[in-house]
C-alpha cells in the first residue's frame, strides 16, 4: 500500500507546506537525512491552535494539536522529497509543548504526532523522540514539532 493510499484511508488531505516565517529554510537534506524545521499546529480551517496545555487546553487538546503539527511535517516531507514514498524511516521527533509549570504529561501530548507517524508509515514511522514542556512558543501556539527523516535516493 502506498503512503498516499494510506493518507486517503485516514481521511488526511495534506495542506500546502508552510513557508518559513524568518531567516531559515523549512527543510535541509544532508547525508541521507531530511531535517525539518519546527512545524506549528494549523487547524483544518487554517487557524492556529493556540493555548497552554494544563491551563486553557487539555492533554487531549494538546495531542490533537500535535497531530496537526505532524500533518504539517508530512506536507514538508512531501515538498522536500517530491513523494512521501521516499521516506525510509522517521528517525526522531522533537516535541515542544506550551504547558504550565506543573503539567507533566508532555509525552501524552506528543503521542498525537507519534501515533500519526505510525498510522501513516507503519513500522518505519516508529521513532526516537523528545517531549518537553516550555514556557512559551511562537505566536502562542500549543505545540511545535521538528523532525529528522531518513530518505531513499530519488
């Protein structure tokens, strides 16, 4: 089964890959790895998902925001590689959660992205991961996620 078929089965339509907001590029391929800059969560209607987990957002809300970040990562992969079929392995996700000082379920929030990678890619979607709480994120978003992806030659 192709990745595109799997996305269709999951009802996922990839958005346009977000353009950089500052002096950086969305992705760099080097030595067989695609390094993707942090992606922030856009709802299906294009609105940013803002808030602080443990305050105005629940763990479930945070996981949904992480899933939307992961969809943004897929869009960046597709743009950089020309096809998601070139993904050899999801190597690592770095998950940053805008959360209160006493919130400790960042891994549960990160599962929103991790679960999607496995749903889309199967075993090659299993990855190493960091999930950390931070005091603030750009534009007040709930989650930001970057990634390292091993790629097949074109």
